[in-house]
C-alpha cells in the first residue's frame, strides 16, 4: 500500500464540555472512496469540518501528501487540494450554472478569469450532467440539479481529495442511481473521496473502506461488508445490544 494521501492522527475537537471528535485516527489512500458513517451526532460532519479547515482542532494532526494542513484556515486548505460539498447547498442564486462552477476554478492559484476557464468549466458540468443547462440561473434549477452544480463547482477546484457531506441525501431512487454513477465517474477521473452518507446501498456500492464513528470516536474500520455486520456498529445504529 502506498503512503496515504490524507492522514488523521489523534484528532480531537470539543465544543465546551461536548467532545464532538475524540482522538480519531485514520488514513485515506490515493484513488479510494472512503465512507465516513455512523448515527446522527456521531461526529462525522465535525470531522469533515476539521479536514477542510472550517474548524480548528484541539489536538492532533492532519496531513495531506505528507504536509501538515491542520491549523491552516479553510481557504489555504482548499488551495492545498481539498474541496467539499455541504449538507445545505451554498450556491449563488443570481449567477448562472457556468458562473457558479467558474467560482470554484477561479479559486485555484494562478487561474485567471478568462475564456479558457469557462471552457474547462464545461468539462465538469458534463461530468455531473449539467452541460445543457450551463446558461441557466441557479434559481431555475431543480434540487438534484443544484446538488450536481455544487459538485461541479467542487470539481472545478481540481482537488486531490473531495469531501462529500451527504451529497446523496434527499434523492429519489432514479436520482440516487444517477448520483452513484456520477460519484463513480469522479473517482475514475482520479479524485480521492471521503463521503459521509446514510444511504447504505450507496456505501455498499461505492466505498472501498468505511470508518464508523459513534459519540465522537472511531468504533470500526474496514470494508463495508465487514463493518456493517460488526456487533458494535449494529448496536450504535440500532441503539440496543446486538445478539448473534
């Protein structure tokens, strides 16, 4: 196994007396999709916020390609190569689809806002299935298309690691199948992914490995088939002891 592209080592974050992430460690390997799963309130999104620099941590380190990124502000973490989507969409409603995607690309170091940028944005709109809606204002898009656009904007940053925070939530069965194919396509483009997700069919279909969190701590790590039959994981999800 090659050196991990991303490594969390003893990461801890508390809010007052609440320990949201408690000494969590795991590696993310280049080219894989890692599922970060667990019941509501287990610390998954806080962990994503620590990786992306949205939150500072109390102790521990996070490295990207061997370089420490923990302690950097979110804009510098993004420039180092980490992009993300959010549970609540954060798009600019009065801009077009292309302009929203271009915001992501323009954030990259040394990227001028020019015709080449717009052309390259079209590539990412094609990946997510929005090429035919490039000129629409965001307010005209459906919910699933707004989610697709947020993903295209993240991809336009050309990240080393993409963080997907419940990107598949709220989709119907047809949209879910389409969303799974899009994520698979993104991985095949060479992007390494961490996904927080409650849709277990997507976890089974997409993830090479899973890290399971509960009450701020890591309770299991392994393939989806292994962790989702682990008695401790079953108990964490169902709230009652597991009996074989």
